[in-house]
C-alpha cells in the first residue's frame, strides 16, 4: 500500500488543541480576527473601523473523495494551506490520500460508516486540529446539521450558513423566497399542497399540464407530471408516498409544466459583507435520469442582456437573503427563452470548471477565501469577464448500455493534453474504482475561442482519452460530439432520450476508438 498513511502520523501540530484554538494567529502583519461562533451572525458593513483582515486558515480537512477532493487539495496547495484527507478502507490507495499533507482513515467502505458518518468526520477534524472543513459536493455538502456541528466545534464550514442550506433544501420555501425578491418563477401553488383537492384547485387555475414536486426533493424523486384532471388524484398520492419514503417528508407543491425545457444555471459568489457577484450561466440540458452528462458555458440561448438582467436580480436577492460563499441557481428556460427559477444548490458543483474556464476565476480558492472572511474585492481582482466557450464531459465508470456502475481495475489510462484541455480526475493506471461510490471518475474540460473550436477540441480530446479495464461513458460522449443536433446547439432536457433512440442506428465515429473496441478491451 504505497500511499497509505494512518491516523498515527496525522498530528503534525503538537501544540495543545485548546490553546491553539484560543490564539488562532492572524495573517502576519494583520489584526487578529475574532472567529465568529456557530450561527454566524452577519457582520455589519464595517464603516466605523477599518475592515478587519481575515485570519487565513492554516489547515483544512476535505470531507470528500475522488476528483473533487483532489480539486480542493489543488486550491489549498496554491493558497499555502495544509490539507487533511479522510478516507474509507476502500480508498487507502487513492490520490487524495497521497496528495494531502495528512490522511486519516475514518471507517469501512460503506458511505454510512465513513464519508457520511458525521461523528467520524468531525472526530478526524478534531484530531487533525483543522481550522475549516471543505465538504466538496454530494455527501455532506448540503447537510445543515453537519455544518452546525462543525461550527459548534469552532471549525469553519466552507459553505453558506446552515439556515440558508436548510431554506434552500425546502424547495417550496426557496421558491417563495425567490418570488418575494422578484426572481421569476413559474405559475404554481402557494405553500404546501394540503390535499389532492387543493392540488386540483391549483391545477385548474394554473392550467394543465402541471408538475407535482416534493418539497424535500431533488433528483426527480417524488415528481409527477399531470396532464389531466382525471389522473391527478392517483399521481398526487404516488408523489406523496414516494417523497415520504425517500425523504421522510411527503410535502408537495405544484408548478406549470414546461415542455422541452433547457436546464440553465447561474454561478454566484458571495462574501460575508453582502457583496454578491454573478459568474454567468452553464447550460446543463444534456442529462440522463437526472444525471448531467455534458455541460457548457455560455449557453447558446443566452443573450448578454438576459445574462446581466438575471445576474443583477440574483445578486440583489442573495444579498438580501444573507447568502455567503458559492452557490448555483437553477432555472428552466422555456421555448420562448424565458427563464424561471426552480432550485438553488448551496455547494460547489461538479460542473464548476466550465465557469472557471470562461471567467478565469478559481471558484474553489474563492470559496476558501470567502469562508475565511475575505472581501469580494480582494478575492476577485476586477470585474468578471467571459471569454470563449467551455465544455465539460463527465466520464463515468458505467456500462454503455445498462448504465450500471462498472467497478474494477483500470489497466490503461491515457489522458489527452494540449492547448485548452483540462482533466479533473483521481483515476490512474492500475488504480481500482471501488463499487461503493459515485461512478464519476474524470471530468474532461476544454475551452476554445468559440463554441465551434471547443466542440472540435473536445472531439479530438475524447478520441485521445483511452481508459481500459472498466467501461466508461467516453464512447457515448464521442457519439454525442459527432451528433448534428448537438453540434448545432439544439439541446434541451429531452435531447438525450431522442439521441439514444437513434444512437447505434448510425455509424459510430473515429474508427479504432469506437465503443465496441473498449467494450472488447474490458474482458
Ligand atoms: C420541471 C420540468 C418541467 N416543468 N419543472 C427535474 C429535476 C428537478 N430538478 C426539476 N426537474 C424538472 N422540473 C417544471 N415546472 C422538467 C424537469 C425535468 C428536468 C429538468 C432539468 C434537467 C433535466 C430534466 C429532466 C426531466 C424533467
């Protein structure tokens, strides 16, 4: 086990923990900033005294694994911050363990006993004596209780305050908050639907088709499209019991159903002093079973005027709400190119690199600086500019037809390089993909001067990306990149269904690197 290090060598700092906590040093030459305790009262805009410079973190624990854990380690290294990896027994030989300054094994492979076990993660943070925790995405990233426990232990959670995570986790409340602030939403119900009778009243007012959604929902669970009065009672009941079973909360709300919507989301950053900036949009319409496959920025459907208009209303709204750190606001775009808020995500997202590629802003570094109390003007140096076009392909370890996870040992790993190509991954040749976790193993991101250059660059990068030993979505992406509709920017959330229905009936591109060859390489 060449990369394994246990808890025994994790105490790089021999000073007693409590005394260190009590004397958290300021950055040399700056005033010592008092660390605010859990609850994080919003700092008053400092007008009377000089703004207090933040006490930059000395050590951060990364409560995640895989490519995002490595991504956070990269940001910390560039900021001169020590890193602590946590890992399960299945991840002993992972690159996040190798590249972190310290690593602590927190339990067996099962998520509930390792990365999702709050007491284990907090214990590791206490033992390693970290100043802050970066949760990455997924896992505990949007768990308000985890953020609260961390801050009770005087460890900064790198993300928004728990109350905001909780608000945005209740989709119906998030919708009401956005409506109140003037963000456009779809016509729909007000408050939680008390009964199928109340749902019927709203549906008649809004007009069919409508969609019933779970307030605690996400990922499409507890969602039902209702096209007529007759089918409403049964679908209401089904959505409610599905939501209750999945989330322990059967609360439902309703919206007008948008046919063939695009999924477009805005990236924002917010400091602790009410300053919020928009970094523009990502087009994420290419999804299969609510899992994004490919994202790009900018959206071909977004005008500069609409980008500015939505950006402004979001910045004002999130400042009012008291949002802090990075966040993503999801919209549906209808066939008239109108945008409607649907949900807000209070974490860094998988697809954040496409925004980084077109704005040159390091979003993960920004998250860390903002969490440490830096002001926006010191995090971003000047206005956010958008240049060129970026595309990301998510490379998942999964079977090409069944879409089931494909675990095992990678035998060949040849990532492409060259101008405008970025790969975020924790995979390597001879590395093992364990069966317990998310199937995302690499993100291939390209930028180009315009969409056409980004598309041709992505096509050649996919051609040169060889992974053998496990099945991946690389062959699927090669075919999407060759699809005339994709090339023309004709994508919406129903694109992938149409694509898969006609896929295979046409010739696979790039002789020698077709799906078949890599399927054969599996054996
Ligand atoms: C919708 C919709 C149409 N109309 N809401 C799916 C997951 C959840 N985040 C929101 N979803 C949708 N909400 C209204 N009023 C269609 C979808 C939807 C979808 C949205 C984004 C990306 C892919 C999707 C696939 C199917 C349905």
